C-alpha cells in the first residue's frame, strides 16, 4: 500500500454558492402591546421599529395590503414630533397615502397607511411596490426622529438625543368598531355560538328546577296586618263544615290581640261574636 492510498479522503467544504440561503421572514410576529387593528387595517406583523415609531404589514377586510407607520407613545406626546410626522405625510404623493387618522386627536398616536401594494403573485412589480411602501414608511419615521439631518458645523458637546426616546411602546390607539367578531375564524364562531347556547340551556334548567322545588312551598311569614285609623281589631272569619250528624256549624273567629284595644273589650270573646269598633273613652 502506497502512501497515497493510505491517505484518507477529505471532503471539500461547501462553497458559499452551494450553501442553502437563509429564509428571512417578511415580517416579525406581533407583540402583546401591538394593536390588533388601526383604522380599517388588520396588523399582520412588524416590519421595523425605531424610537419614533413602528412599521407594520397590514391588510384590510377587502384583501388590500399596505404598510402602516405608527408613532410610539413617547413621540406621540411631543407636539413637535407630531408636526414632523404630519409634514412628512403631506410630502408623499396623494395616491401613496391610503388612510390616516386625524391629527387633532392629541390623545392618540398618529398613523398612516402607505401603499398601494398589489397581491404577491411572485412578480417583481409586487416586490417593488412593497419595498417602496416600506421605504416611504421609514422616511416618515426618520423625519420624526431627525436622524438623517446633515451635520452643520463641527460636533461639540454631548450627542443630541430626544427626551422621549426611552418610551418605545406603541402609542395609544382606539379600536372602533370592536374587532373581536370579525377576527374570529368560522370554527371559532361556531364554538362561541355553542358556548352561548350551552349557558342559556343551563340557566333555563336551573330556573325550571327551582320552580319544581318551591312551587308548593308555604309562605314563611303571615301576611302583614294593616291597622285602620280607628285602631280597631282585625278579625278573620273562617267558615267550618260540621261533621256528619251534627247541627249547623259555627264560624271560627280569630282576633289579632295586638290590635285589640286594652279597654272597652273583654279579653275573651264568645263563640260566634264579632267585636265592634268601640271608643276607648266610653268605659260605662
């Protein structure tokens, strides 16, 4: 065996051309603090972010794609930053601005939908429209942040930094109408309807069982007795049926002792007698 044959074969390393290309997602997943919807557009993912705002990939109910630029809570609280956002939006072509909120809503973050973006059919035109919309959104946020302003003179002293750069959460937003019925899938809608129907049946069964248990129940307390202005007694006459072979039955009389005056009426009443109203001053 020669030295050449004894050497082990070394596999050549993969060249950059042979390595598989890394797949970069079109957008990053949404975070819990991101709004589910702004205006008529549903958010699908994050395209980018800086201290001035966020870029979102969005789509409306009609299937129209766009890019939304939205301010952060820090930049939205700065009047000068809001003015720069509005000025940057006004500089865009009219056909590039699909929708935006009112700048007079000072309690809400400003946002703008940039497009139009055709449906991704694999053509270069669709990719160009998406890249152009993303670039326009980046220009709007850069105008707010002022990071592309050329340096004038020699830099001296500390670096410039906005006081609101640390507040990078998405700005305040308002959702109206509420999005939860439209965002549900058909399967989720059936599950929600089934849950509501089950709750209604359980409530109806509980009411029916309560009716069966308490329909023959006697009142726990007697009915209230309302005294008359003359302070007379309340008498209840209950006719009784005599047993067979006896004479005519006599009515049973019951008197409320608390309402009988202490003077002028005896403590015991004969059977069959009914007390009458008596003036307490007439003792004889």
